[in-house]
């Protein structure tokens, strides 16, 4: 690597064989100080949750935090005020919902790149209706979760910008922290 050495790395899913990706430098759940993590928890989800707890100092004394990573899968993780994993929810992310609708039906179109959300709540055009439905399902999940436990919502991930304004317009307490997973890694290795 021309004099550069990879200090630590993390991944979920299949990892290609590469000489730089040594198992001795791979970051795993055992390296994170988040309490009460089940062994099946994705390291990306754990890193985002732990990073939010380090940034939200002091942690809310009542309850804790909700951490949403709005990526391929929207992961929603509860972390108590004691810094302990307290469950969560997983749902198909925006793009995955659109691809699943197109792949699972005969007449729905394959999604293209999204440049902005449809302005109508009930669009006439099929693709816009698919996009609006996918966004509304994610918003509903996040709003209901925050309504149920009244904890601040930290959000990261590639689809977060599609959700933030609508969440705030509907009264959600949202902290956009786009780099939570990376911040968690940096904090652990520094």
C-alpha cells in the first residue's frame, strides 16, 4: 500500500480476499464498549449506536437514544442512558423497497436515481407513488418509534437526507450525524 498501513477496518456481509484486509486488524463487536450487545448485531449498527452515546454526553438521564442508520436496511437501535443496547427494529431501506417492488411484481418499474422526493403525497405517476410509499413507510417507522419512547433520534446513512426535513416537520427531535459509523471507528482506534 505504498507505505500506508490499514490500522483497523470493519465490514458486514461478504468481504473480498485482499492482503490489506487482515483478520488481525478487523474490528468486531468484542472491540466495542457498548453494553449488552447480542452476538448477531451488525458491527456497523453497533458502531453507530456507540458513537451516538459518545457524542450525546451526557446521555439523557431518563431513557436513552434512538439511533437510525438509513442505508440499504434501515436499522433502528435503542441505547439506554447507561449505554446499553436495548433492542431495535430493522426494515428495508428506501432503495431496497423500490427494488423489491420492481422485482416482485410484473408491472412496477425498476427505480432510477432519485434526485428529489415527489412533491405530492399521493402521486399519479407509478414511480413517484412507489417512492412516496417507501419514504412514508420509513417516516412512519421512525416517528412511531420516537413517539413510543420519546428519546432523541440520531440519524445517519445515505438515505438520512431524504428523511430529516419530513421528520422535523412532524415534530421529531432529530440529530443528523452523517458519519456516526466512521466516528465510532475513529474513536476506538485513536
